C-alpha cells in the first residue's frame, strides 16, 4: 500500500513560476491569489518570495534579476539558482493555462491547512487543553476560515455592479413598501431605518428600568408577526418563564400583576388561552442555558442559520456577555462588540444588542443620552450601524431664561399617565443608512407594550417678548 504524502502538486508550482519568467504580466493574476506559503516546495517558495519583491518594486522578473533579489534578501538555495530558473521556463507547456495551475496550487494549500488544523484539534482533544464549548467553537472557526479562503472572487466591474444595483432600484420602485429589512412594527422607526438590514449591528441602550428589555421583546414579536422572521432571543438576565410572562401579558392585554397573583376571571383566562395559541405560531427561539459566552451564542446562531431558521438576533444585554479575551473590561467589551458585528455580517442577519448607559448621565443637568454615554463606548459606537437610546424625559421641564415653550398641537389624552403609562423617547443617535430622529412612545409596563404616539406634541421655542 502506497504511503500517503502531504497534498501538493510540484508540476503546477513549477509551471506557474516558469510562466511568470516567460511573461511578467502573468504576475498580475498570481500575486493577488497566491501567498508565499501556498507553495509547498521550499525552493519554489523562496523563488516566489523574490519574484513578489521584484513585482512590488516594479522591477523586471527574469532569471538574472531573481538571482540578484534573492542575494539581496539573503535567500539561499542549495543549487545553481540560475540553472533551476531556466529549467522552470523549459517545463512550461503553455502560459495560457496558468490560471488552472494557480487553482491547483491553491486547492493543495487549502488541503494542507485543513490537515494541519485537524491535527491541531486532535491534539487539543487528546490533551484536554480546551473546554468542550471552546473546542467546538475553535473547530468551527478553523473550518469557516478555510471555507472563506476557498471562496475567492474576482473584482466586480462597474458594469456588473451598476446592473445589480439598478435591478434592486427597479425592485424597490415596484414594491412601494419603504421597508427593506426586518420590520420593527413601528411605522416611524421603520421609516427612519427602512427596517433592520442584514449584517447590521444595532445597539439599543438605556438606563435601568426604562424598558429596553420590554422594547426588545416588542421588536422580536413584531418581526415574527409582520415578516414571519425567525428570531433568536438571548436573555442573559431574565429566565424564559419571565420572558414568556411578559409575552403573554402583551398578547392578551392582561396585566402581569394579575397573572402573577392568579387573580383572573373567566374572560381573562380565555384571553390568555388565545394568547398561547397566537404565540405558538411565531418563530422565536430562546436560549435555555442562559449562556453568556460569546462563542456559545455564536455557535447557536450558526446552528439556526444552517437550518434556515435565523433572520434576526436579539441579545439582552451586551455588558453581561463574557469573552476569553484577557485584559481590561474595555478591551473585553471591544472584542465582544467586534464579534457581534462579525456575526451579523457572517450570518447576514441584523443583530440587536441591548446596552447599559454610564451612570455619569445621571450627574448631568441634561440627562438626555448621547453616544459618549454608552458604557465602554468607544468600540461599541464604532462597530454599531445604528445606535438607539430609550429615554424618559423629566416630568417637570424647566424653561430656559430667554425662552418659553408654546404648544401648537396637543393631544390631551397623551398627557395622561394613568394605569402606569410612561412617555418614552426613542432617540436614534447614529444611523449609517438613514435619518436621525426622536420618536415618542407610550410604554405600558404592566402589559410590556410600546405604542408609537399617534399625536406628537410639536413645540415652537420663541423669545418671551414675542407674541
């Protein structure tokens, strides 16, 4: 039985190097597709390294210049280099087949990388070097990385790019809906964002007890109802029972307090039974383990995506996620934030991560949140495509010395806060693909429900002495 060797094709390597020496223009195709380490033969690896150096310096690539460049770079071969290069030229059957040879070299390089990674993972298993979840995540990362290397693509001409985008424009013009991504279920928010787009990282931040978890549940349910979206909901703070209690209250309009007390009449029991039937129709998935590990979250999302059951990811909340990155909390949060953005792009789904605001916002006279109020804000603000704040304005608003506020349109009913109603502002502070605006909501905590205000109070700020 023949002994199996490491995957490589020496003829293909020789043909590519010989083709470059015959026609330097071939290097334009080679340099963007092959790395020095893609060559298995050490002689060929050294020759190619010298060729790349010459190419980058706009020097001619021929046997004499390659020899000189190798001497300059102190690269040595245990043979007559010039004769070896001339032999490479003689071996080339046809330079027109160079692309085929490049593909063969790349395939063999990928096979070798796969083999090396399998050996490394086998060693990790045998030595119990990693925990089980870390081992699975490392394996998945290695395989995904190799697959991405294999899926190389050529440059896209402006002709093709223009055609693709124009086709999208035509599609948008025939579809009068403004929504391009996952709908939030709130018209003003959807107009500002055009829906949550694939690959976007959205940050929803607020101080405690403002209602960000409830708002996230509203988004999950609305996306599932309006777009039949499959939503993965990771709650690192609340149990599934607590989440479902809120959803039952939302769907039935029965207060959570009455459900908890069991103080329910026959009509409310019927409403809750109907709510159960309605909730069972939706595609929302909760993480039973309440795992806070970023790699575990990513692995579960990938599993859903492979099953065709992932359109939207919501994580409550970012500061509770843990990572293996060692360093300061800011460095750890930066790694987590970046991992979430990569996850959104890799799986082509919007990811909403809830976030806490810094306590410093409470020390200011103006407590309206700004981007710098995000805890460990630098990386979060940079990675996010959309940043939204939930903010409850102070009930007593003080007018400035030189101005008074005149209400132009007032809906009297909207001024009431009976039954625990709260006026909440949603502030879109960053939006790469849309507009920035403040949207008024009414929050009903006992029913876990947010409603966009039907009538927004529009105010004119005019000097006191002006009628």
